[in-house]
C-alpha cells in the first residue's frame, strides 16, 4: 500500500502535464515506477484508502488467461470494466474489424493464447509456459506477451500490462510484469491485484512455490478530472493493514482455469477499507 501511495504522491508533487490525444484529456505524468509484491509472504497489494473492487480485477485477469475477446464474457465472469472500451469509443465503433456489440477485437488473451506466427499458424504462449514450468523448465524466455503491433488496428485498445515473464530459481517461481501505460487511480488498483494473482495461480497450477512479483510501470498518470479526488480525498486518508487472499486449492491446472473457475474460488480475509471514491473513467 505504501508503494502505491508513494507513487500517487510522486505524481501529484513531481508529475508533468501531458496532453493525451486519444482521450482528449491532460494527464499528470511521471515515467518509470517499480513495485514489488512478496507473494511468498502473502502481501496482497489491495488498496485500502478507498473501497477496491478486487473481484472485478481478478475476473479481468482470468478472462485474459482464457483468451476472451468480448466484454459480455467478462461480464459473465464478474466485471463490467470492458463495456466502455468495447461499446462507447467512436474510433472503435467505426472500425471495420469490430465484430459487433461487445467485441474488443484482437487484444490481450486473444493474442497471447493464439499468437500469430509469420510462417503461418498460431502459438498458445500460456500453455507452452505452463507446460515448461510444470516440468521444472525455465528457458529464460517464458514470456506471456499480449503485445502485437501488427494487430493494434484490429483492437479496441492496445494492451497496457502487456508482458508477463516467469522465472524459476529451484522450485520458486518469480514474475516480472511490464505495463506501458497506467491510469493510477483506476487501473493500478486492478493491475497490482492482477500481478499478484497471476504469480500465485500459475505457481499453484505448476506445483511451484510463489516468490516475488516485480511490476514495472513506464507511463504512470492521473487524468486531469481525477486529480482533485486523489490529492484532496484519497491521499489524506491513513491506510489500513493489508488483507490476505485465499485461492481455492482445488484449482490445479490450466484446464481448471479455462473451464470451471469462478470468482467464488477467491476469498479475501481482513479487508478494512475507507469509503468508496468514484473516479471518472476516460474511454
Ligand atoms: N482510462 C482507462 N483506465 C483503465 O484503467 C482502463 C481503461 N481505460 N481501459 C481498459 C481497462 C479497463 N479497466 C478498468 C475499467 C473500469 C474501472 C472502473 O470503473 N473501476 C471502478 C469500479 C469497478 C467496479 O465496480 O467493478 C473502481 O472504482 O475501481 C477499472 C478498470 C482498466 N483499464
Ligand atoms: O490494465 C489496464 C488497462 C488500461 N489502463 C489505462 C492506462 C491508460 O490510461 C488507458 C489506456 O490508454 P492508452 O492511450 O492506450 O495508453 O487505460 C490501465 O491503467 N490498466
């Protein structure tokens, strides 16, 4: 929680204003932040200085792992967070590749689970990684990437947290996740949870011990219409101790994640939080 608040304070105190063409808004911006979550110690990085919708965040990452490309599938899993990007952005609504209501196009898991090969065919990057790690193999390139510049024109948004690199030291699994663009009041709440859960759940299904997750953010910003709430409300609050996350131990394989896992398989203990804050969202 301190890492999150330090980043928020750094943006408020040292950020520079940058005009963003896609949203038409100005963002107070800093470049480069490194957050670390010790999953071995159960340090679940949930924001406590406002109510955080952690089930929504977990639903997003499970949807990415399943290769979802449709906001309706994300809703069925428990999050409405892709509705606006799929259905309310004019540039995407007028894109000839959009396949209709709720389509998100070729992004996130739709790329990572089905990565196009220049010589034809596709690769399921996640399955390859899970198979390698389960056999104790780390080929120093166990990278789940959602980043395919050749597909950007076929998606509603480019992936923000676009690369997850897994590493083994003995039987301990590590994760380095990289994020190119970060909406700190809204997106980062979710992204911290997602990096933690990704390491915890991949360790669980590959039979490894989770170690640390390292979360690199390049462009970290606060939109102009979020600044007052962050500076004058959220940053005035004292954080509570971190809660702990329990993942159903019956989840044992990638197939389990693909077929029966729901948000009921995740529980949180000891979550104390301040009043909700409704931050404006930029589509
Ligand atoms: N501007 C922007 N920021 C983001 O964080 C973001 C995008 N766009 N587009 C793609 C995804 C969608 N994500 C989202 C979308 C909405 C919320 C949001 O509205 N959160 C509210 C309510 C969440 C709920 O009720 O489930 C929050 O208070 O956290 C969060 C992350 C993260 N991403
Ligand atoms: O997981 C996510 C997804 C998106 N975001 C934020 C970061 C930016 O504010 C927007 C994306 O806009 P771009 O113009 O494509 O950078 O969404 C996030 O923080 N986390």
